[in-house]
C-alpha cells in the first residue's frame, strides 16, 4: 500500500494503472476509520483492480469550527487498518493541496440537499460536493463507495453526479452497527463512557418504531420516536423526518410512497455529540 500526499504523485500512479486497463475504485473518507469504512474498502477491493482511499478532513463541509477542530485524526492508525483490508493507495492531502485557492462553487439540489441535514447544517452539503467532485476529478474512479449511514449524503452525491455528468457509479454500502445497535461512526470515539452507554437508545427507538408504525399513523410514529429518545436523559432529538427515500420530502401517509425512511439526528451528552441514523419503514 502506498500513501500519497500530492495530487500529481497519485495521478502519475493512477495513469499507469489506467493504461494497463485497470479499474479504479475510490472510497472517500475523513479518516478515524472503523469497521464501517473497512466494509466499503473490502467491497471496492472485490469489485475493482485498484482501490484508492482518500483520508481528508474537509474543512468546507464543517459549519462549526469546534466540530472541525475536534474531529478525530490518526493517519497512522487509519493506514494500519487500510493495509489489513487490501487498499492499494491512500490519498491524504493537506488542505492547501486540495484547495490551492478557495472553492467558490455553489452546489444546491433542492429539495434533496436543502431538507434535514441541509436545513440544520447550512453549507454542509455544498462542502461535501466541493470535495467529492474534486476527488472524482483527481482519481477518475469507475466506482465510488459510500456508507448508507449518511443516507442523505448519498442522495446528494448522486444528484451532483447527475448534474455534472460525472462518469462514476455510486455504490451504496449497508450501515454497520455495534453489537448494541449504535451505528458505527467516527464521532462515536468522541463519546464519554456515560454518553456511549445511552447512545444505543437511538437505534432501539427506531427499530421499535417499525412495529409501532404498523398500527399508527406517520405523525404518531414520528412523535413516539421523538418521545422515546427525548425521555432518555442526555439525548435530545434535533429532527426526525419520515420521508420518501427518493425525493426526501416528508411523507404524510404510509400509503403515499413505497419507499419510506425515517431519518434522525440526535444530540448526545454534554458536549454534545451529534449522531445520525435512519430506519427504513418501506423499501421498494
Ligand atoms: O462521509 C464522509 O466521511 C465525508 O462527508 C466525505 C464523503 C468523505 C466527504 O468529505
């Protein structure tokens, strides 16, 4: 496995791979890698001749300076994990390398990028599109792998790829959970032990709501989930939206769509740490 910090060095290497007819898979990450990321890399290794993993904490997608400052970083540990799952190249650029001049491009794909995370984290998806489009131009992958935990992010990236006519297949990989159900996330490492102990209540409520939803309306299910989670001291729901899985618009009745997903963001603990998760009520 080779580690590159410069775009030109990575591109030289990929030029040779491409000339040899090799397919390139890209796994974009912000580091602090865990089994969720490992599963994306494993899938890319299976489906491509060469797998590139980018490790870059992208400042343009953070709307909170403290969140950016506190985001966990450990490139050595990341590389150790990536070796074990068969990544070929790690691309870990500096901010100056990725953004030699400020990126002034604006990306908006309403309503997909403006609801839920888009409404609560202004500029977040704009930053995601800035960095992901750059990575696509730099690496020119055949396929790129994203975790389903960030349900809305995948929809936004797909909308961007369509809008910019970028030739890449977006591969969605299933969410990976801890044994107690908590969705794996780099942010979990920031949870204090007492916060980590209450965090699984989020998924328990979501899972429990599948049964509840069988006999209750969308609005009742919404309120039930929010109540379950808010009743745990230390947890506070920022939003819970029950939406059509394609348009991401709110669903009023279960019959309104055949793809219904509940997307949630919860503040956990005193810091607090922002955790996201989702549950599928109906899937085509
Ligand atoms: O999901 C993430 O880790 C990031 O948003 C991504 C896709 C690597 C872009 O910085």
